[in-house]
C-alpha cells in the first residue's frame, strides 16, 4: 500500500527533481523565458523520457511539466483553448511515466504555474490569481471526476453545471437503488455526494479500485446543517449578509459563504418540501461549533427551533428515505423514481453514456411502456383512518384488499398530517399498470385498501382501517420536482 506524503516526510527527506525548463531548452524544444509548455502536446515522448531520466537519477516525485501554463498567459498569446488539454496532458504523461517503475514508491504532483498578474494593491487581481490556481489544482485532483460521476449515477452528470446541485440515484447492475444523495458540483472536477444511509462511500471507492478513472474518491470533513421553513430565507440573509444573493438563488443552486468565520457551501435544498437551505461546513471536525453558534445567534429573532430531521414534512412532500421506503431490492420505477433513469434534461430521457445498471433499467422501462409488469409492487401515497400516528413506525404495517383477505402490500412511512387532519403514508401495493403523463408508473388514485395498524393507532383493535390511494406529494412543495409536476 502506498504511503501518503505526510508519512513519507516523517520518515525522511523526499527528492523532487526540477529543471525541466532548462533541460528542454538544451534539447532544442523550447526557449527559456516567459513561455507556454506546449511541448507536452507537440512532443510528449520527449517529456516522458525526461521524467524517466529524473526518476533514474533518484527523484521520488514525478512533477507534471505545466510551468507557466495558466489561463491568463495563454489568453495573451491567443491559445487559451489549449489550456485544459495541455494541463491534463502533462498530468497524464507524469502519471504514466511513474507507472512504468512499478518497483518504486513514486509520487506524482502537479506544478501550479506562476503568474505576473498579481497586484498587491488591486483586490481584483487577488481573486483572479486564486481562480487560476484553483483551476489548476482541480485538474490535478480529478480530471476524470465528471466521467466517474456520470458512470455511477443514472442521470447525465455532464448537464450539471459547476456550483449547482441535483437529486440523483445510484443503482447496482440489476437496477436496484443503492442510494439517493444530493450531488453537489463544487467545480468542474469536484463533486460531493451528500449521502443517505448506506455505505455508498466504500462502494464508490470499489467502483474505481482498478484506477480506470483518474480521480480521487474520499470522505471529506464536510457536514451539513439544514435551515428549513417559511422563514429560512430571512434567516439566511441575516446569517450571510451580502455574501449570497438569496433572492436570485435557484433551486439546487450553490454558493460559497463564510459563516462564523468558517468556509461553507450553501445549497437551496433540504429534507422537506418547505423552502429551505443546507449549509455544508468544511473542516467540520475543527469548526463545527463556530458555524453552529453563528446559526443559533442569527436564528434568535426568527425563533429558530433545533430539531432532528422532520420526517412528517419529508413524508408529506413524498421524499423517500433510503432503507425505509426503498433499498437495493427496489428499482427506481417502482418507487416513483423512474424519471431519474437516463434523465438527460428537462423532459428528456436519452442519456448516451453508459452507467451502472443502464441495461437493466432501460429494458425495464421498455417493458413498462409495452404494457408489461416487470415487478409486483408499486410505491403509492395513501390517506388512512385510525388515531393520529405521531411516532416513527417500528415495522412495516400490512395492507390488504378493500374487501379483506391476505395482505398484498405494506406501509413504509406513515404520519399524521396536521393540515389534512388525517393519517398519510407511503407504501407498496400491487402494480396495476397505471402510468403518469411522462409514461412512468404511479398508483391509481382512488383505489381502496385496508391497513392493519398496531393497537396503539387502531380505532378498534384487530380491525384494519380504510385507506385510499392519493397523489404524491400530499402537499404541494415549495420547489416542485419533475415527478411532482406530473402528479406522481
């Protein structure tokens, strides 16, 4: 197993050969001075050979040759379009050269290009330099991050812009739902999976165990806090001031902000159908209290209440909970997530790239459109009788046909709906072939069943209560998703 940089440094000095510029000049491939290292594109074999020589000379680190290769320099000479292929080419050459020496524990690093753009008295140049450096670091961190992400999610990752988030699902090769996280695209080559309850982080690392994608996959020290409800925007404005334009922030839009003196990413999203935001704190292990206390202070005038995730709100919005409403034994079509399969744009389901589970899922979709039923049970919304359900269901309560008989389904997430003054629930009942306007399966509204509630909630112990299938969500969400717009 390779040792990380800190471990290596603790063991002793690390040698990193330098002097690529002058070595290339002596070989006649460039002239020293302010230049752009196009040699990595024009003569990659020469750069590879120089890497080999430095390795044989004792270098522990293979440094990508990108010196002076930044956006501003290339813009001046009319070659800005070469920036990304040049940077990625240099990184690949360095990585491939290191891979030739399998018996050596070599490290590969990028070379953040210097620039003369910086002016100590001009704040605009400070930001310009920071952007140039961040861009170069991102390429070194994960040039294949988009390809990897696109491979593990069912929708088209290439359609997600930097500083935007999306609700996504990951499936196994058989079409089973492994996870349904919020995916945040922080930059061109950096994606965050805000996961629901499963060991999907280890799964993602396993997918790339052979290193086919040139990117790193790791759990970062970032933790979310949710601000949800009608007052959430006002609170966030007080918390962030003029750092973020909340009035023009789109649903699933992202923004950088400093809260409590600490770096955060803000997303307009949440585990409810209410207006709301999520705050992702970087280096949360170190700075959680700083951010937390700042939120509490800003929330005082808005009468902020600290609670656990509001399951009654997520249920009325039809938001699924992995492990409760679905898991790897369920496919997206049967749990109202069929719209996520090969999603390539608004009202478009034509993702071209391959992804895990694509063959199984697209066959399932074709079968459904042909009138077949490739599975038995469909997730539906229900209104049901009984006493108010005011606690988490410890079990899956059984569902029988309206006229009685053996159970045919089960309830997954029930709760009392205070506005409707009735119990609501999501649960599985036999799929009868009903489709929504987009051609995806849904429950047939008006179908009646009986639900076997525990004695605590039964009107008459031992007697099932009446239930009827209704549209999901039970209450219109502040930001409607694709499924919600077409009623299931």
